[in-house]
C-alpha cells in the first residue's frame, strides 16, 4: 500500500516537471538589467550602450524612448525620427553625434533571440542626462531709487542644467556674496542670494549708484547680462515742503471763495424763471379767489 502511494507521488512530480519544462520551452525567459545613467554635454556626442553579450543574425533589436508616451528610436533595423540624420548604430548601441536637451530622458533597448529554452528577451534601460550651459540671464535693475528705501535686483536663467549660480557686478567689479565690513566697504546693507539670483539693498544709499550686471554660471559655462545703471538720489525735503504749502494755499483759497459766495447769497438766490413762475401762480390764485367770491354773492 505504501509502495503504491510512493509510486503515485513520483508520477505527480514527474508530470509537474514535464509541464514546467514545456511552459519554459514555449515562452522562454526574460531578464532586466540595472538602469545606467549617461551624462552628455549639449551639442556633443554620446553613446547609449545596450549591454548584450554578442549580436547574432537571429537577434531582433528595438530601442524606445520612455515617457508619457513611448516612441520608437530604432525599429525594424532603422533609426526613426530625427535620429536618422544625427545618429548611427554600433552593434546594439546608439551613437548620437549631436545630442540636444530634447534628447534627455529614459531609453530602453529590447533584444529578443531564440535559444534552446525558447525565446529569450533581454532589456536594458539607460537614462540620458544632458548638461546645458546658461543663456544670457534676464536682469531686472531699476533706473532710479530713493535713498533709504528697500531695493531688489533680480537675475534669472531658465536654460542652464545643472541650475546655475549667480554673481552680481557693480561697475565691472564682482560683489562678494558675504560682505566684509571695513574702511573700504562702500555699502553694508545688501544681501546676495547666489541660488535665486537676487541682490537686495535693505537701505539703499547714494553710494550704491552705478552700473550693475549679473553672471549665471554652472559646470558647463557662463553668461552675463548687459550692465544697467541704477541712480540713487536723496529725498528732496525742501521740494516736498514747498508742494505741501502750495496745496494748503489752494485749499485755503477755495474755502474763502465758498464763504464769500455764501455771504453774497449766490447759493440761496432763487433763479429768475422760478421767481416769475411763482408770481404767476400767485396772480392766478388771487383771480380764482375773486371769481369764486362774486359767484357766491
């Protein structure tokens, strides 16, 4: 009895093994390799390598760019899109001769080849990072400012990768990010942010007048905006006092004029046409009264 149970168990194991081998034979197997990161400078060349042991005649290769929508880069033994004119195949790898910032993203190569165990599928993912030098930054410098007020200068670049850091210059001389207090310091009230590109004067003075320019720099390159002049002037107290006096005199004259008009009765005098109308109404009323009186008598 025990021998029969063992025999049945062996048959079940053998059947399971045959089914498993048949499934593997029919569908093959697949493997995915680790993601590799490739860095390139814009307008230079880069190679997206697909790591596969060797190329055979029966191998089928596809390259795809991943994202919100998947697009073919290499399909049916031909490069697709704009890669036709600026890329070439080296075995399973792609050599891009003139890489642009639009090429940045995730790519996947897929290689399928028949084996004794069935169809074998190999996948390799490559992330392409494109480094871009900054463009000429946009600089915001006010033309004029009043002494003692808060003034902020702005500098920004939207193209650099990695994000650039910013440096400000006054009359061609670089301003230190951290101000050193001393006898040669012309101003001690500004704050510079190299990450955001702002230069803020907490209490601007006439000594801050000058031509300002900003430089954006990263590991690939740097660019500077044209200089713009900022003129700082003191507040003209005498002019402000004179303006206040003039406004006060105008208000006083207007008040005197109103008082004079009221005393003369210009605001309470009844118009001529209203006076004539009221007199006519009075005459009509008297005539009606006399007519009614005679009628009663």
